[in-house]
C-alpha cells in the first residue's frame, strides 16, 4: 500500500501531473491574497493579517477548492483506465485494494504538499505586508501566534475536507471510469445542499449541514468569533474522517470487482 503511494507521488511529480493542481490553486490562493491586500490598502489602510487569509477561504473554499481537488483526484484514477496502465497494476503482486488505497494516499500527499505550501507562501506574504501588532476579529485583538494558530486550524480543516471530496470522486471514478460523471455528482451534491425550497430550518437541510461531508462548505462560518470553537472543529474532523473511511471502503470493494 505505502509502496504504491510512494510510486504514485513520484509519478505525479515526474510526469508534471501535479501542475494541474498547482497552477489553479496558486492562481486562486495567491492572487486572492494580493487582491485583498490592495483592497485593504485602498480602504482604511489597515492591513489585517487574519482578514486577508480568511477572505481567501471565504471566496474559494465553498466551490473552487473542492472542484479543483475533485478534478485532480478523478484525473489520477480515470487516466489509469484510459491509458490502459491499470492492466499493469492489476497484473502486479499488489492486491487491488492496495492499489486503490495506495493511489488515493499518494494523491492526497501531493494535494497536502501543494495546498499547505501555497497557503504558507500566502501567509508569509501577508505577514510581511500587514501590521502583525494590530490583528483583530471585530473588536477583539489577536496576537500573531493566535492568528497563525487560527489560520493553521482553518487550513487543516479545509485540507481534510478536500481529501474527503477526493475520496468521494475517487469512488465514482472507479465506478464509472469517467472523469465528468464524478465532477457532476460533486456539483449536484454541492447544489443539493442549497436547493431553494430546502430552507435552512428544514429538517433535511439541517441534517445535511450537520452530519454530511458537505458541511465542509461552511468551515469558515465557525471562525469569525474570538474564541476558537474546538468542539465544532473536532466534530468536523470526525465527520470528514468517517466519510473518507466510508468512501474508501466502498471504493476498495468496487475496485476489487472492477472489470478492465
């Protein structure tokens, strides 16, 4: 399993396949950071570190980040079928379950490196141009250390959500051997969570927002308060991990029965 993961990581970087993830994420993260820096500069002139990074997640987290991650994950699994390289893997000494989870883990590691790397660059830039002695949420002042902790938790939760999205589309990619269908399924999942006639107070929508992995679309809503809601953070973490486990278990079963 881990050997397959290492091979997948090497393959993604050697083939420059990672650029399909790096370029769009870099555009959305870094450009968004720079834009909000200039907006604050032209406005009050006060450059708030947390506000700059927080807006990156506000603007990109609910849609662009999961779509980019989904395209990357489906591309990895579907290309094995398109290029017929899946035959080589199936004829190897590795079990199909090891192949499936190994490729998923390798793809997740590459996503983690690129996503966290870009956010680190963005945070360093924002730290250099902002007044780190004057960071606040509303009327509450934050220290630089508290701000970095908050950004780290927000980034880690978002990353876990993206990996969960990846496991979701990885499953559909293994079932359909098609890249478009998993993306459409994800879009429908996102849109279903916001169908107009399902009001926020309806039982269905409340259940979805509380217990489904699409709860990750609302990660930023728990961070505008002074106190970090650790209970909510733990709840989200457990929801994401549970869904990843379910999607991977089902995906492994499907992959085992998959006809080439």
